[in-house]
C-alpha cells in the first residue's frame, strides 16, 4: 500500500520550476502525460517515480520522503475477509475485528514515520467503514468488540485531525470516541478522549478548559498510565497559569503513576505504546519553559529527547518538542544551539510533510533573526 502526502503535487510543482514536462520526461523515462497526472493529483506517484523525479531535479530526496510504501500487516485471508465484510457488514466476526485492531496499530506506528497529514485521508476513510460496521454488526459480543475498536479509530482520527489543524473535526472525533467508549464501558478510552479534548484546548490557548478536561480524565477509573497522562497535562495547565508549586506537585504524582504503570505493562492500552516514565521529562521541560526557567527547560527537554527510541525521534509530534528545545535555547541566551535545534525541527517537518510544524519553525526562525 502506497501512502502519499497530500502536498506531493504542490511540492513537485515548486521543485520542477520552469522545467517543461517533456524535458522532465526525457530525464526520468516517464511520459510527460504521466508526470502531469501525478503532479495534478490525478494519479498517485509510486516510490520509484518519486525517486526518479528527485534524481532528475537534484532535490536530495524531497519527493521520495512524501511517498511511503508499506506492507499491510494482514495476510491474504485477512484482507479478503475485510473486503467481504465491507460489502456485507452482517458477516462481521471476531477474527475480522482483530484484523481491524491490527491494522490500526500498524497505522499508528506508520504515523511516527510518515507524519499525520499522510495518514489522515486513509484513516478517516477506513473509519467511515467502521461506522457502518458498528451500525450493522449483530447485537452480541462481536458488536461490542467492534464498538471498542471503533472508539480507538475515532480517537486516532481526532489526533490526526487536530495535529493537521482541523480542531473542530478533531473535537468531533473525540466526542465519537467517548460515545462509543461509554457504550461498552471502556474507562481507558473515555479518559483518553477527555484528555485529548484538553490537548486540543491547549492548542487553542484555552488553559482553563485544558485544566478542567484533564481533571475530568483523572476522575475516570482508568489504567495507571492513562491517569498519568492526564495528571501531567494538569501540570502543564498549572505551569501556563504560573503556579509552579501546583505544577511540581502534579508532575510528582504523574511520575509515581508512571512508575507503577511500568510494573504492570499488561494494563497499558494499545494507543499508549509510546508511553514510559521518560516521556515525562519532555513534559517537565515544556512546563519549565512556560514558567520561565529556560536553562532547566533545556536540560529536561534535551534529556527527554535523548532517551526516546530511534523510531519516534523523527516523527512530527516529536519534532514539535525539538522546536520547543530550540525556543528554550533562544530564551536562555544560546542562539547557536537554538539554530541547530531549529534545523533539526525543519528537517523533521520536511520529511513528514508537517505543515503546522513547518509554520512554527518559520515563526521561530523569524524571531531569531530580529
């Protein structure tokens, strides 16, 4: 399956410049018609096509990074079963629901490499199918399992929508996740959806809503790791409100929850696969930056980034923390280190097609040259 970043055509037009299609065709051994079709979005590019165009234009792989070819984590029988169920929802069975969960897990991991923008369209299209399955599934244990997995898909779609700038759609998907999770009594997902609603409020500068929604998530009888994410988000809210003691107290609580959660890995929900106690270093660093303790923020953010597994370090959501480290360096009076980290954040934005991250990088760059 080939996943193409939505900005591929625009980027190809920019890189092609004044070079005619026919001239590019001679350099790539593709027809000028095919090149026009992939640039205008009428046909998806292959990985090979993106690489040949990069070579012809001397772009250093800029287009190849926007095209990801990955193998579906399902065997032929599983894929056939999904196709049958899509056409005949009432044939849904437990094995098919398990296949949907496997596919979702794989797409979450793919987002860590390919970025949110690349996954948004296929995930929302697949979620539309799941909505149909929920409505048509037989009223038994299979339907409950489908609703539970559907809530996880909705939560992921909410994350992708919010990360790519569609806050209203992100909020709507989180509401759907809470509805489905409530139907089957999934406290972990209810708390997660509330917490992610708080995250959206934070991106919009709504600090009081961030705090209230995080507190609502803490009240849920959820797994320790889920509660830890909510408590650390409370800490972030207190940092934004300038309440250092309350911020530190919440982080201490979150660390205790995280340590206890690490001793019970079987209780970790699948969507928190990335979470461990070291993740809190990034959160503490961010909070210290908000509180004006910029040198401490640099130390904590750098330590948190250094401890990340390699497969996460190049993701667009981690790129945002790299950008915060650049800003902390700048505020601490170290412009050279700020520029270095800014370059790293820019490379992540380029490789994942993360437009919001690219915009944030541009704004910090303009601030640094004043």
